[in-house]
């Protein structure tokens, strides 16, 4: 099912659903429903009675196979970490499946070349249901270099009847040659009023604030609804000012650290905007003094460094060392 704010994007795809290219690139901000749109398209194409209809019937054998996750003409290619998260697992194979003495493998955050090679084998076999074979690659920017080059070969010489759907949050990170071989569909962030209404219908409090912090992406806002980011940022800054060492004890795990660093980065960007005379973008600052104009550049530099720290959070570094680095950034502020 697509989300209500993606109806216009769906109609633009549906208008040419019978003449789709061999590769479609669906891009846009993270958390606006691009994967749901891609899966809705796959289900519609694989439906065996969909001709003349907007959506899949939900009753034919093709729909049954797809809905049970076992359609022989469909593949979803994504990093192992996303597969593990979807299955509710934090790690890789079960203990019983690993050789004795082997360490527990951490699921990869990249799409690897083995996955693309297996995909090529799948696409070069004839259709099982006499329809198209569909491969969704999500998110496409997580392809490592070898996997991207392997996918490029398939895009340059696509098997007959194959459809590649690349779902991408950051298309600039894709190889230009990969982008050039796809027809692009950009999915924008939704109208804020529509997104806020949807969040309210999900039973979430303060939907406007959630949207603001998540750059207007309703699905990201829904996922972070139980995480009081603004409160965590305020608590960290106050504790650091009063008792710097006590700030190290505010966090319990890597997930909380990642959330805090994201909140601090957005706080720093807001201070840069406010120092430059512009409105804040992510958090509310009722009654807070506006930073002076001379601090805007310093806050922008802090925000960039926090971005670098966010990219390193998956690295097995000591959590306290990363917090100390964050505290150094705020030392003169």
C-alpha cells in the first residue's frame, strides 16, 4: 500500500506502467515512502489480473505469491543489516549455523557483489509466471564499488523481461553511469499539513515538531516518535555545562548515542542559521537567546564535524572517546 502523499507519484508511474523501461530510479528524501511505492509497483506488475486496473487484485496466484514473500519472479536486494532489522535480529547467523569457535558476524551495511551476482543468475532465468522479473535494489547508494560495477553490466545489457527498480535516498552517491541508464522518478517530501494529519491519525503526539526535526519525512518521524530527541539534547547540554563528566553517563547504548549525535548536529545547524539571522529548521527555541552573528561559522563547523562522527558510529570505537570528542566541540560554545 502506498502512502496518501505519494498518490501523484503513483499516478505518474501508472500512466506508463505497460511501457516501463528496464531500469527505474526512484529517488527522494529518506522516509517519504519510496520503498513502499516500489513494492506497490512490483505487486501491480506481478498481479495476473491487473490489466486495466490501478492496483493489484490481491486474489490471483501472483498476488498470493507476492504477499507471502515467495514470488519466484521478485527479488528485494538490500544490505544484510536491513534484512536482520526486518527480522528482528541484531546480528548475523544463529549460533547453531556457525562453525565452532567462529565469532558472531555483524550484518553488512553494504550491498555486496555476491548479492548482485546472484541477482544476475535470477534475472537470466526465464519467468516462472510468464510475466516480468523484478529486482528492487534498496537503498541503491549502499552498493559497494564492486557491486555497483557488477550491476552496471546488467543495466548495460539487461535480460529480456527484467525490470530493475533502484530506490535511492542520495542519488549523487550512485555511479553516474548507473544513473544514466535509469529513468528517474523523484518523490518529494509531502505537504506538511498532509503529513502531520497522517502522523496524528497514527496516534502520535506533536506531529508538527516530529516532522520539523525529521526534515518533513513522515516515516522517519513515525519511527522516532518514541525518542525525545529535543529533551535528550537539552539534558546533555545542561549536564555538560554543570558536570561534564556526568554527561558521559547519560547514554546507555549505541542507538541512544546515534540519536543524540543527530540531535546535536541539528542543534548546531540551528544555531548557525539563527546566528546568520535565519529561522531555525529542526528544533524550537522559545525564550533562548539568539547566537551572535560571529558564531554562525563556528556552529556550521561543529555541525559538519558532528556529521563526520555520525558516519563513524558503526565503527567499533570506544563510546566514551566519541563523547569526549563531542564535548571538545562544545567546549568554547
